[in-house]
């Protein structure tokens, strides 16, 4: 295969010319959120396709893990090099299919490259421990692959969130079956499949099957799959956990968030506004780490809200493929309706609408709500839209109590001039990620990403967590001579 990985003509709504169109579940039209146009087509997987892929993956896994570590590592390094050579074409798909601005697409590509290099590095890391032993016995414990790992990825950062599970799972010696979100089958699946195939990954080790709930439930329930890695909504995550639990499968759930940004009375207001804007409006707020609640000390709340409203009014909204905008479209019309429902219900309950609160098709304008109380949907529900929700507090203890008044536990940010004060608050927050003097949307391939409560089951992706998630311990003892026993 040439290094021009993406065939010409893919923008004209033609069928994707690849082997992944041999699935039996019909056709998925790839829709551009900004225009509603069909920009490609891929085959849809049904339950029978999933069963066949899982069986094939199980058969291929043993040969994959038996390859030398150098040969396996070379696949990931080659994939990273091919991605660098094709970054503009890959970015164009991410922009058009997800509605994200070009810098967001480039961030995904840079992050995937990082994950690929980290996957290659995993192959030369220690994979076990020598345990205490006596009597001529050697006792070790080692990490061994699960076998087949199923990955279900979301629409918002599809290339990154597929790759961050697929790459380390493969590096750990597993075969992988990926089901990308049906709204982003190219960015979430085809791009990665093309990349790994071109990099020399052996046939059968990785299967990519776009599909809907039928394919997802078949993947979670298949007896050949030993582990499920799911990233998506809390509601669907509960269903995935239920199905996996019936078969006692390992399951990693990275779910939603209603994250808090706490701005204390001694905070640098300019930096807090900058961070808050990023945390709620990046990629239209369609990020699990987005700041869903801005908790601002009452001495700063009014001016903070005013500055946020001024910034919202200045942000350009439009098609990121054709114009230099800051805010692109939401993924579907249904999501626009959900965001607007939360905003309008909160306004009827007494929240002050200072900016936005309106849409043009799938473009929801950046919105600022002040005087939000814990009873309002803007405080309680994950919005997944470009909405800043501001609640005032009077003391550090009240800020901590407001932060805890929610079932989610993913991310938090604290702005303060007193780092010690920030640490005291941070230690009281039951979240997986917390940042002092930074906002909530932070990510890199070395940190263990995941949440608590309704944000996840304590599983993690990234860095040292990859060995924990994608392998299991095996105890091995070796003796020169077998012992005798008294029975």
C-alpha cells in the first residue's frame, strides 16, 4: 500500500473502497454535521459480523503475542510515521465528520502519535516481578494478555479515544475488536484500521466494525471477548456493565462528567476566564471533561459572568471546514434540542441568560447562564454543549459541598493564588482528575484517565494504567525437582 493512505474521491459521498464494506448489516451514511451532507458510506456490522470477528480475533491472538517484541513494536512506530505523513488528510476527515475545528483535529493526531509511540515502548518495559521464595523454588508473577479486548468508542474525539484503547491493548498482546460510534465511523474506525494495516499489523489481530446498539451488545456479550473498554455516556455505560457482569468480564468504563471549575476569591480573574472559556466551549462543550459547573466566589461572580458573556458574544460560530471559527456544530439535531431544553428550563427556573441560548440549525451559540442553583438542570445534568453555568458560593466549605452535590466524579479545576488552600480543597474532591490553577479539560497519554461514581468504575486509560487494564497477573513457579506431599 502506498503512503497516500486515503483514496481520492472520498468527499463525494462515494462508498469507501476498502475491505470493511464486506459487512452484512447494511450501509451507514457518513454525515457532515455542519451541512447535513453525506460525505461517505461504510458498511454496518450486525451481530453475526461481530461473532465472526471475535472468533477470528481469538484465533489470531496467539500468533500475535508469540511474535518478537521488536517486531510488534515496529508496527506501532511505522503507524506513527505513516500518520505523520498523512496528517492533513486525516485531519480533514476529523473536521468534517466531527464538526471540530482544525486545531482540535490536529490535537487528536498529535495525541494518537503519542499513544502509538507509548505502545511501542510498552514492549520493552518490565512485565513482571520476582517474588520471595525458598527451597529451590523460583516464584514470579507476570502480566499476561486477556486474549480478545472489545473497544467501544464515542463520537467526540473518535480517532483519539479509539486509539488510546486499541494501541495499548494490542501492545499488551491482545487482539482487538473495535466498534466505533455510528456517527463517526471513519474518524473513529476506518482511519485507524487503514493506518494499522499499512503499518504491517498481521491480519486478524484487529477488526473494525461500525455499528449501532445491536453490534455493541453482541460485542459485549460474545464469549470470545475477555474484556470490554467502553467510553461514552453513563446511561449506556450502565448497560455495558450489566451485560459484561453477567459473564464476569473485566470492563473499563470511562463515562460522562459534570465537572466543576472552582474560582476562589483570590484567583487571577483574567486567567480564570480564559480557562473557563476553554473548559466549556472547546469542541462545543462535547467533551467528558468539560466544565459543567463554574463555582465562583460571590465577590467575583458578577464580573466573571459579565466577562464570560462578552467573550461568548465575540466567538465566531460556523462551519470549521470552510471558515476560521471557534464554535462548530453539535453532532446531531437531537443534541441541539437537548442542550436547548436544559438551557430554557433553567431560565424558567430563574437562571439569568447573559449570552447565547439560541441555535441556527446544529450551531448552538456559546451560552452563559448566571445565578444557577442546584435544583436547575444546568447544574445537575451533563449538557454536552457550549454552556457556561455559573453558581456563586461564599466559603471554601460551601464550594466543596456544591462540588459534591452530583453523582459524577471525573474532573475538577481550582483557581487560587494560594496553592496550599487549593490543595486542601483538592483533597476533598472525589474525582479522578484535579488541577490546581488550571481548567478541567487536560489530557496526555501518560496520565491515568478515568473517573469515579457515575463517571466510571475506577478503570483508567493511559500511562501506567495500561498494564493494569489490558493484562492480568499470572503467578508462575519453577522447581528443579517436584516436591513430595504427605497425602
